[in-house]
């Protein structure tokens, strides 16, 4: 029997926009609270309804712009700490008051996102807290290093960001008391890059399905509106992507693959939900190929409508490109897609293969290979009934095996 614990989480996030990072945060908090543990969230959120009622909230009232965050990260990475303390003294004093008033200084606090991890380093270095654990579900240096650039200035900026992020990560990992990572592969990578981490506590808490998703209701009115607006009827086959249009997210590859095959089928639509770096490029691809009637950009949407969009679809694609980080982890959107019970196509990554032997959960394509993705789309469309029957039990299986309820046991 587990002893009741009190977990303290910190995030600069205000949780007004729910996407990958916040989904993970909420999922972990929900799971711990549902097991009867006390949870305190120290954050900018006013969206208390997104969390279990038992969660205690401490409002930090300190929203920082993207530029302010970049400046703070630069200061932490580059400057000796004597100058860091001078430049960030006001910020430290703000949080010192909050931690003192709420008796947090001697608590072990878990810092959720990449910027939060840096803030945790600052707090511990300043003596505001005694202990910090970082939830690490991204590797900034890898993201910067593999980001495509076509100009000299762009390449210079990329390399500068890479160096700064490496310097910052070293400082943060050196001081942190422990880490939470999402896979064994990520743990192995971090220990190989920073051997001193081997002596620290490292917990593996995978991404998975949250209580918020499992309890989501279907918005049939929304589905009816979308069908009418975009001429979708019972004969229409719908391919869906939901996620970030990030640089290595593969959305352009999905669009190119769809363009290759759309003429084969009489009534086929591709719905794209999300936004990000590649959005403008994707929009241009659609315009240049005069295919806006078949590829529909829906922009960002509320997370609580995810199930409704999934219900409208026949096939869900997670088109991430080849990337060292993507090979190490399984994205939340993959589990969310599987949970829908729909036919899913995902990149053939090492971490995914580990749970998807012989395509028992989803179809796989070779990442960054547009032709292979197009072939898999054709195969899925031509065998939709058989595949739908094959994957019809995914919802139950994913809920049972890949929920945060079981993953958070690592922390207990």
C-alpha cells in the first residue's frame, strides 16, 4: 500500500491553451490526485476547472513574454552567477515572497517544462528552494541542431541557440536533484551526454492518456456543422492530423503525400488542425496545388473538442519526420490517436516499434519518405473496413496500458 504523499509542481504556464506540454502536466496531476495524494500547483493559471477539485493552487502572477524568457535563459546560460543574481534580483525577490508566505522553501518541487527547468535552477541557486526535480520531455539542443535553415544568418542563429542551450542544460542538470523522463531511451541519451546524471534520481513517466481525454464528450453539433461547411457526407473519407506544425512535425510531408493520391479517390478530405512554424509553408503548398477544397486548414482548436474531430475522421496520421529526439520518444498525439479507435498511421520510430510489434496498434511508414507515406495512405483507404475491425479494440487497450494512472506509480 502506497503512503500518501504531497507533490508540489511548478509551471510558468497559465493553462489557457491546452497542447502537448500542458496535456502532460494535467495528466500527471490528475493521476496523482485520483490516487488520493495531495497536489499543489504553483503556476499562472486561473483555469482551476481544468484540474481536480482537490488540487491546491498557488497563483504566481508572473506572466513572461517569449522575449523575456529568452533573455532569462541567455543570462542563465552565459553569465557568472554573481551577474545573474544582479540582473534577475527582482524576479527572485518576487518568488522569494511567494515561497516564504506558502512555506515552500524546504519542499521538493517538480518543474514541468523547459523554461520551468531553468527557473528551477535559478531558484535553487538563489537558495529559494532546497530541492528540485525537472520533468524533461524535450531536448532543446537537438531541436536547434536539426532545424533546417536556408540562409547564412539563419544558420548562425541556429548554432548560437544550440550553444546557449547546451550551456544552460549543463548548468541545470548539474544542479538538479533528479529528473523525470518519458522513455528509457531518453534517460540513456541524457546519461551519455551528462554522465554525472547517473548518480541522480531519474524516474520514467511516459506520456499517455489523461483522465481529461477519457471523460471528453462528443460534440455532435460541431460535427454536423463541419460536415455541412466542408461537404462531408457518409461517402467522404476523411484523413486527420491534429498537433503542432513544428519544424520536424512532418505536416508538409503529409500534405505532399495527400497531393500524390487525392485524384485516385472520388471523395477524400484532409483536415489539418493546429499551427506553428510550418503553417505558412503548408498554406502555400495548398494554394500552389489548387487543392483548398480537399485540404482544409482548421487552425487551432480547444482540446476538449479533440474526440469530436477524431470521430469525424477515418484515418489519423502522425507524420513526424526523421529526427533523433522523435526516435527516442512516443508523442502524446500517438496515444491520443490510438485511443480514438480509428486507423492510425505513424512513423516507424524505434520507441514506437517497441510497443507496436507487427503493426498491432497502427500502420507504420518510413519517416521523411513522402512516397512511403502516400503508399500507406492508399493501403489504409483501400483496406479501411478490415483495418477498422483490426484496431477497434485500441481504445480499451490504450486506456488500460497507457494511461497516466499507471505511469505515475514510478513517482510513488
